[in-house]
C-alpha cells in the first residue's frame, strides 16, 4: 500500500499496493522479480525505477499473508509506502474450509493495510482492488470500523475508496455489504441502557426509511402484543420496567405487491440477565448483544432495500429485556404461546426461545415463501462450533444449500446441525405443559433449543440460525476488530441477493 500526499488538494490519499506469495514456499530475491506485486504495485515500482522491489528485497523476509511493511521516502510525492501480504497466488474455493480463500486473503490484507494507514493518522485511502473489488471494499470498511461512539478520544476517521477506474459497481456492493454488517455491530455493541427496545426500533426505522421508499415500519406496543395473545413473549418482558416492542418491518421490492414475502425473525433481547435463573456476573456485560439476531436480520433487510432487490421481505423482532424482579417468570411457571401451546418455564435464562415462539407463530400469517430466524440462542452452540461458523437447523435441504452457497462467497460460514426427533422428545416430555423450555438432559442444548422452536413452525422451508458462537470476535476473524461482530449479516444479504436473482 502506498500513500500519495496531494498538497494542492490539501489532503492525503492512500493507494493500496499488495504483495503476493507464491504457494506456501518462501520467496527468494529472484522470485521478487517475477510478478510479485499486483498491477498497481508494478506500476508504482516502474514509476520509481524499481526502488520498491529493491527496498523490499533488503528489508527482511518475504511478507506473509496479512502482514504489513511500511517504507518512507521512496518518492517525493509518495513519502510513505505500506506493503501488505496477499497470500497464495490464484487462491480459490477451499472445499475443506468452505470459503473462497482468495477473497478472505484480500479482506484480511486490505483491513491490515487500512489500519496501518489509520495508525499513521491519514484521513483517506485509495484501495487497490487486488482482483476482487467487492472483497477489497469489505476488508476496508469492516477493518476500519470500531465502536467508539461514547468515547471522547476517537480513532482517526479514514475514508476508503477504490483506486483507479476499476470495477466501481463491485466496490460499491462491497461497501454496502460491509456497512450492513457494521450497522449490526453498532446495534450489538451499544450499551443496553442506550440500546433499549424502543431505541432499537427507532434506529431501524430511520435506516430502513432512508434506504428505500418501498418500506413500512410498525413499532408495535405492549397493548398490540397482548391483543395478539403472545403470552410467551410477554412472560419474558414482564420482568423489566423497560416496555417491550414488537418491531415489524416491510420491504416491498417485488413489482407484484401480492408476491409472498420471505420472513426473517430475530431474537431481540436487549439485555439478558438470565432473569430469576440469573447468570454469573463474569462477562454478563456481553449480554447487551443478546439482540444480535434482531440486529443481523434487520440490517440485512436494510441492505436488501439499498440494493433495490425485486422481492418482498418482512422482518419481525420481539424486543425486550430479561430481568429479575417481583414480576419476572419463575422456574416452573407455565405460559401460553400465540398458537395455544403451553410452555413450562423451567429455566428463565432460556428466554430467547420463548419470545421467538410467538414471533414464529405470527410469521406464518404472511403466507411466506421462507421463514428464517436468527438468535444468539445457546451457550451450547458456542461450545459446539465456537466462532468458526453459524449453526443452522433447518427442515429444508433446499434452504440449507442456498445458505451454504452464500456463506462460501462471504467467508462468513454456516454449518448444518440436526433436527432429529431424538431432541424433540426431550422437550415435549413435559410434566406440566405441552412443551418444556429446556431439554430433559444437559447435553445437546443447541439441538433441544432448535427442537423447541420447531414446535412453533409448520412451514416446510424454515431455518433457525444459532449465532451465539459468532457473536463476538477476539482475534479469530482478522478483518474484524475485537468486539461484537454483526455476523452473519453479509451471508444473509448474499442469500437474499441470490434468491432475488433465482426468482427474477
């Protein structure tokens, strides 16, 4: 990556220059004369009579993927040069990893380079597309994002744009995908005293209406929830003084107004204390992001609206807090869901499935083509897959294949989990009610939670995404900083985009 100060314009522009390694072997000095750089790098090296390659050759070992090296004073108009390793040349889909390795390498390299620019306190960057402008844009926009809204001291804001006159359409698509994920990250990271159910709904309303005129937003109050007989949802909300909200958003992109929609449902617990079955205090602050399901599905719909996709989509988000109080659910209580089924609440910290039960029942009223829900539902999902992939439970192999194909493209992976009758038996074997909100046994908690949700679904194309394991990032995804991830928003956007193309 090299930096172009433009004194006449009064700003600094940063152009991206990447370095490739061939295969996994080390590069000798001779190798560095054989097309080591991207085309932008080659052009810059020619501009300075080969000094870039010469300086790189004597600066140390070859750059590994995602690693940076900064040089100074190579050209009077280019005082700073940041090189970034791009990894193996011509890397494609890795069937073992279930992603496109080349795209992931580009995202990671661009993010590393842009952060180096940010550390140099430069305000703008022009990014070499590296052969995939969308992946480069995603790396830049995701890599530069950090939640510092409530801090007085903020990082330098760096604006990224495509270097040259390349594929601007692909670049803008990447910016849109990454911005959608960043919206989800912002919603999830914001403290729970700021991100209340009401505030969440207002932010989504503002974003959706600015994205497209083909939208409707209904912020349903407690009285409406009561009219809908959503007793399971209300039983969770009643423990908090914060009023619940049922957020219903519509994007009407199909030229046929009566075209059946896809319905996305998201768990919207804006803070989860566990209720009477209270959580341990360690890391409980992370439960500000227990509305990650609602954040990702709503952000994906906002992005679909910006893409002007020719389909109809409805988003449903039951929003409330799960708090301990004299009004809260008690272990052993029995509540009644919208479809009439009774639920024995043996653990008040298994509350996400209680609010989703009513939302899933309501989703069926729209005669949808697909029902998909996302939720930070179980710690067991984190134990099973960690941050490697979102767990998907679905009754439709067609729907699974569509989600899987989308995830290969985005690098934000999914993995299919079982919906066996074996797990259903463990939640319907219930002493006091039709179904229990926890399984009979400690094992397979993610699977019994999915089996519980299936009791409220009759649609033949339904998928439940348990995103608990991918909620946070420490260092596993190199182009995301530490914190809330907004995953798998880009995979949901890609799924919607592909669905719209298939149905065109």
